[in-house]
C-alpha cells in the first residue's frame, strides 16, 4: 500500500471513514496535533480493531506508524470504560523503547482522561505504587517486569488487570524463536487468566520483519491461529541505494614484535568519515568493541580535518543517560553519526537519518532490514545502505575457506536476500525445559503451592509449553525435587524447596536470560556504564567514544574509577577488553579496496 487516506475522506465501499470510527475526543486530539491524513496501516488497523473481536498482526516497515495504528482504535475502545483496571498493556523488548513510546501515548491521551503508566527497572517505586493504588488506562512494561509483578505483587493482579482488554506486543519478531519469547507467552497466559473475562482479551503484534506469518499467528493464538487477522503495509516503491565496500588485509603474523602500519583500518575510517560528512547517519557494528574503536577513530580524524560533525556511540553497556543523550541529539536533527550495536535496531524514535552503515555482515537479513528502515523516512527520500566488508589476504598457504573471502560472500549474500525480500523464518522452541523450570518455580512461588496436575494444565496444556508431554513433565518435577528446588507436601501440593526459594527471591529471577557480572565505570561520581571484564589500574580503555585512564578498581562496590586519558597510548575497550591495536580485523595490515558492488534500485 502506498496511498494516503485524508482524515475527512468520504466512506468507501459502504464503510465509514476510519477517522469517523474513532472516539470524538481522540478525533479532536488528532486535529490539534495537525494530522492531515491517516496512513494506510492505520486505516486498516482502525477498522479491524473496532469492527472485529479478533487478534491482529500489524506488519509494516519501520516508521509506518504501527504504534498509532494499534492505539488509536484501542484508546477509542477503552476511553469510556469506568472500571478501575488497566485496560491495555504495551509490551516492549527494551526500556528505551518503552520510554520513547510513553511520550507518544501520553500525547495521544490528552483530553481522554486516561492515565498512562510505565513499569520497568528505572521507574520509581512511587510511580509503581500509584498504579497499584489506582489502576487504569494503559501500562507500558517489559516481559521481565511482568514477571516481577507475579513475584512481588501477586495479590494485586486480579484487581489491577480485572478489566484488561488489549495486549500489544511491539517488535513481535524478537519473541518468536527464543527463551524470552516463550517466557513472555507463558506470562501473558497466566496474566490473562487473572482477568474477569479472559476470552475477551485481544493480542495485537507489531513488527517490520516477520519471516513466517504462520509462526507469528500461532504465537498470538495457539488454538485459533487461522483467525488472526494480518493488516500489512508492504511499503513498496521506496528507492534503495546500496553500495558495498570491501577491503583486503594482511593477517597479523605470529611473534610479531612491532606494530605494522594500520593502512586497512585507516582507509575504512577515512571512508566512513567521508561518507558520513554533513548529515545524520547510523553505523552498525557487530560488537561493542568495534563501535567504540570506530567512533574514536572517526572522531580523531574528524577533529584533525576540523569537521563540525559529531561521532556518538550507543550500546547496551552505556549508562542510560548517555544513551538518551545520543538519542536526543539524533532526534533533534543534529549533523551527527552514531555508531551502535542492535540497541538502535528496534523502534526507538531518533528521527530521520540519511545513511545506514554496516561494518561486516550482520547476523541476519532480518536485522539488516530493521536497520535499513531507519533511513529514508521522509517522503521522496531514498534509503541508503553502505556495507563495509573486511577479509584477510590469501596466500598459497591459506585455507580453502579463507580463499573464498567469507566476509565478502556473506555480505553480498545478505544484501541479495534483502533485495529479494527474503527474511529468515523463526524457529520456535518446542522443548524449552529451562524456561519451563523457571515458570514452574514462578507459579509455585506466586500461589504458595500448586498440585502437579494443575501445573501441567496451566503451563503445558493451556500455556506456552505445549510441546512438553505429561511423562516428560513428571520427570522434570522429579529432577527439581532431587535438587531441592521443589518439595511435595503430604497433601500432594508442590512448594518451593530451599534452592527454589533462593532462586525465586533473587532479583535475577525476573529474566530467563543470563546477565554477566558487571562493574560500574565511574568518573567524578558520574556513572558512565558497565563493564563485564575488569581492567587493571593504569590501563587505558575506550568507553563512550572517549579514552580513559583506570585509576583504581573497587571489588566490594564493583566500581572502576577513571579519568580522561591524555595521549594516544595503546587502548582497550572495557566491555570485552579487545585491544585497539590488534583486535580489529583489517588492522595491523596493509590493505586496499578489492572492489565495489553497487545496486541502485530495489
């Protein structure tokens, strides 16, 4: 779909105009916000949500207005409900995404008398208490925070969510084939069971990159996947400008005592500075180390050339304030280039950027498509993608695989699949005993005790673990019992054992994925972020696109104290302790471009 539907358009095909289906207070708000039209996806979503009772998937490219497409009709449906209850939940995979969407929904809710709450690790206890005391409106939350509700607020759930009507899952594709997605689906099943009318709760998934719509349908409605409505905007007609830059490097030699010229790395940095000059851009890399190394090198070269351009960084180890500053700088339209990991792959609003850069092949076509969607948002603008690929030179002694230039082949294959419109289909987890164990402990902890048949019915028959049969479930329970995770009462109910109690009460229980032990990086009482590898005092490290001297390490407080470093001493990135002078492929080598592959149309 590529047309726009005016707000005051006449009804078509005997249907009322989508705008006319919205609540009058919401119509007034859109006029105040100077909306001139509804986007195609929003028109389809309004009609589907308001005129049907089915679950939905809203599939459209980045910046197609998916959030508004879901919440314009949802807000219209719940605005006149007087019951003290959360009526709609927005589930986001990232706290940054929730923070971004909070402002957009709060803006829409002006004049509606609907409160908007957010709940995650950075939200104050006072704000959370307000929701518990007087529930209502819309709640934005992460999966892990839903788990925390079951652990810490179980007695309030039936009241807070009694009248729940809608659950919106943003970036649905990120939940379809991993433990976190199974965890979320189990939590939602348990939460829906707490409502007064579970059959009336509707799930709406939002995504730009779903490789298999059947898997997505089954995720939302395992018992009625065929009834899930898909409203799709393909976003066709957008021009794509693609160029692939490739570099050959001499691999480092063993027992090399002197550092050779870094011509390959210097050439890559020079290209990045030239290509990013004078505009807003995003450059993705596959590791935090590369993000820091490239940003530092580009900033140094830019300063030498007296360029006004900014070079920023954005990755998960940075403190939230630093990440938000980078997001705000980009959103303000500054001439800046942000080097980032997948933290900016998802839907955080940073405005329009001219170019997307990708250093080395991305992990998937889906990721590349998500990243590309950040470019060319304005009408008439082309999407621009530059991929920078690095391979080692080959010699008669090189392995056969190296002679194929694997980086080049992977990069070209990824872009060709992107152009062909192919995305990796998700592979749902069928037998996830680890997450099932987590949910067994969570359910027992929530209820204080549960019979094995009830657990199996709730978690496996009706819940997210339908691939687990009864004999396997019983074997798992026996194993948990043998390790002290659960115990069985004389009456038959299962309760938490000593090990299960310790696991359940620890804050790390909220997430099903492991997080490494980390140290906080501190400069003059300012928290810069976290490191999962501890450097030595006197060492220079790269962090937040700056060079720091490690002053001391405090093991008790788990803090690393630093000050800005002077000079260009050999430096390491703290997140993985990769050496700037030797870790980067394409460094320690003489390098030359080996060609460019150019495609100018989609």
